[in-house]
C-alpha cells in the first residue's frame, strides 16, 4: 500500500469531503502536585511551535502572559510544511536570515531535521499526525502533550510557585473561578465553528461540505460580534483577560491575511464587516505585548498556508494583501472613514 500522504487534509476516499481533525495523542500533564511525573521545573520543558499555527500560537501567548520566558524555551519550525511535515530551519537558511526569533535547528536533538523525528523518537511506529505545539520534557526525553488547549492550562496553573507575584494567579489567571462556566461555554462553540471552522471551510473537498462549514463559521462570528457589541467590554468576558481571548485571537488575527482568500471565508472580512471584533483584535495586538509582533509573525502566517497547501493553491503564490496585515488602533478602512 502506498504511504499515507500527510498533505491530504481530507481522505480522498471520504465522500463527505469534510475535514475531520484528529484528536491529539500525547495527553500527559505537568503538575505541581507532590510526586508528579512531570513536575514544573525551570529549563526542563521545551515548546516546539510554528508561528504560522494558531494552535501553537496559543502557547506562545500564554508563555509570555505568564512570564515563563526564562522557564520554558521554544523553537519555531520553518514556515514551509512539505511532505514530511514541519521541518527545522537549516544552517544555511539561518545564515541567510529568516523571519521570527528562535527559528533554528532543534537545540535538543541537533541531528533531527523534522518535527516527526521527535514523534518517532517516542515510538518508531507512531501513526498519528506530527503536530505543533509539542511540549517536550528534556529530562525524561518524553513528549508531555501535543494538545494546545491542555498545554496552555498547564502553563498558567502549574508554574506559579516559580513565578513572581505579578505573574501568579490571581494577577494573571486565564480561567478565574467566577468565569469558568463562561469560558467553557464560549470555548465549546468557538472551537467547533470558528477555530476549527476556518479549516473545515478551507479543506472541504465538496461544495456542500464547504457551504455548511462557512455558514456556521459566519453565524458564529456574528454571535461573537453581537456579544462584544452588547457588553462593550475590553475583553470577551468583561474586564478580565481570559483563555477565551487567547483562543479566539489566534484565529481572528489570521482571518483577513489568510482565511478570507485561502480558506474561502469571504462572506465578510473582519476589518470591514465586524467593527467590535476588529476593535477587540487590535486592542490585544497593539496594547498587549504577548499578542503583538513578538508572537504574531505575519510572514510565517501568510507564507505557510499559501505555500504549503498545494491542493488549494497549486502554484504557491502568496497574495500580497491585505495591507497592512493589521490596521493601527485608530484607523479604519477608507470606505468607512468620514468623507
Ligand atoms: N489539537 C491540536 C491541533 C494542532 C494542529 O493541528 N497543528 C497543525 C498546525 S496548525 C499541525 O501541526 N499540523 C500538522 C499535520 O497535521 O500534519 C492542538 O490544538 O494542539
């Protein structure tokens, strides 16, 4: 049998044409509980990410929000994904200069060329996908987790004893007691219809699957917009930055630059169709360092999707616009400016 082509996002034998995201395989937890298998320790864990990837982007944001920069290191892969999946930058590429910090060889396995080498080091017969983010324990030499929703929770709950008060809960708590049900409720529909909804729209291989996904996506964006319009609060759930903001942001910041055209999510764009989401997005990007250019790397974002998904964009031409990638805080698209 021919080897599975990992760049077939929808199984060619699946007549529904629907993109079905696999569940993550590595699901252990770093825990501050006594005797835990993966205890929080400075310098012990490493994050493998791609700046292009919205799921990995969550972990970079939370790492910075929690002041974990000296405690957990990270490496970003090169923006291009080929038939062996994500790969590390070569020495030559680094010499020539690459966008983004920490786009290097694997510091913990200098001979590894691809993220999949880390997965195969755990199990030579590993049959799942080679995804980022991957949280790796450099002491036990084990992958702790490749599930971003769980990695971010570990980062903001289990390291507090190693952090100064300004970064500990309650100062930085993305899942505060009083808002937990609101966070869980928003996460559930946003994951299916927005975070994953853009992928379901873009990877669909039938008209029906595409239309079903894109219709749900825009209904969900309308719902988020109506919510922000009704509260007029700085963050999704009020005055407090929560996990909902982190998880929604990584999709919305990619929306106009990539998803509108590449994933055919073009019923409206954010900058001209969703004033409250647009204002919320820009407050995060421009006013909070964890969301800004340190973690939001538009060159990786634009090039990765358009040059890695040959089924969608066979010639790999990266569209130039929209420019700018994100508008300044006080500027609107010309069409809505007063004449
Ligand atoms: N459920 C995972 C999804 C991660 C994921 O799908 N990452 C993509 C990049 S955006 C990936 O690495 N894909 C590689 C592949 O599927 O081969 C999470 O949230 O951590």
